[in-house]
């Protein structure tokens, strides 16, 4: 992804078709170690293509993917709330028992 981002930065900087040296300069400026095979693959795959068209194609693919969301049924929404109440009660009891153990510092008066 970093190589694609560097390619896009080079295009935004005015290079219609960035070369390997351009991308190396961008990546090197932020201290990224360069994998030559990945860099060459990105250049080979993107060279000569319109970035605007590639972004439009990507948006089309993303728009067809389900993203989740939507409203949950009331019963499903109530279940986590009930579990949270139970968990908070357990935590309160656990905290109280830990406080009691701390009060006697590990030994009891009548042990």
C-alpha cells in the first residue's frame, strides 16, 4: 500500500508517469525501507493508466461490498445491555471482596 500511496503522491506532484527513482525519493524521505520487487510491480501495474479511472473502478468495487451497519432488532440490542449489567455487578462484588482481603493484609485475626 505504501508504494501505491507514493505513486499517487508523485502523480499529485505533477508526474504523469512516475519512475522508480521518484517513488524511491518519496519513500526514502520518510525512512521507509524499499522492497524493489514490490516497487517495480506497482510501477508496472500502474504505468500508463489514468489514476482517476483507477480510483473510479475502486469505488465501484467498494460500493458493491456490504459494509454492515443497519439497525439491530430490539431484543438483540437488549441482550448486550443485560450482559453489561451482570458484568458490572460481578465486578462490584469482586472489587468488594478484594477490598476486604486488603483490609486484613493477608491474615485474619482469628486464623
